[in-house]
């Protein structure tokens, strides 16, 4: 019989970091909890502690990702968009189909200031999973707090791809200018 050793405290956080750094895809809190033989809530606390120490971990709709800062090689651009919630799918698919990574969505809230949420979708499958999670949880889009106005941080290998994305957003009527 294999002994499932429960990882404790700092040892567990070191192992979580190792798993995230080694992963080629996002790891969910449930996956990490299963590996460490603890609850998902313990993992959430561990991730919070690691982030507080400056470890570049990002929570995405697909799971946790270690953000390897040296492999960037991409260009980024922030674009301002506006559309109703029912056009979010069209906006995301338009962008990922052009080869753009949609890193986040950001709004300027009148009370809380800048609110940013990670999206991290770069293909149709990820975009559809993100949208499915929104629907399953009955979550509201951040842009609903600002009557559809929001910012996205976009990333691509070349600035020409971002130029094409901006043009496509403009053509669709999503780009705020």
C-alpha cells in the first residue's frame, strides 16, 4: 500500500512552486490539493502566501500559472473597448483567432479604482472554457459595472498582429477611440 504523505507548510509551498514552474498548462487548485493531499482551501492560502512573497503566480480561469518573466519576447498593447455582455464571445474569439493572447480585463470603478481580472486566453478552446465558466457560475463580467467600457492587455509575437487586432476590433465596433 502506498502511503499518501500530507505535505506540510513550507515544504508544501516549495512543492507547489516546483509543480507550477514545471507545468506546461495551468494547474487547478483541486489538482494541486490532490497532489499535496490537502484541501483546495489550503492551496488557496498557500498561493496567497506565495504571491505575497512576490512569486509571479497568476490565477486564470483554467488554473494557476507560474509567469516566467524571461520568456516574454512578445509585444503588449492595452486597448479600450466597449460592448454589451452578449458580445464578449465575439470579441474574445475575434482576438484569439488572430493569434492574440488576451491577458486581462480592467475597468475603472468609481469607488474601488482600477479593477483587473486575469483572463489569459490565447485560443478558441481557452476562450470558450472561460465563457463557459462565467455562465456556469452566473458571474457578471467586470465591464457590466462600467456599462460595457473596459480595457484589455493584449499580447502577440509581433506588433503587426496587434495592429490587425485593433483594426478588427474597430471594424466590429468594439474599439473605443
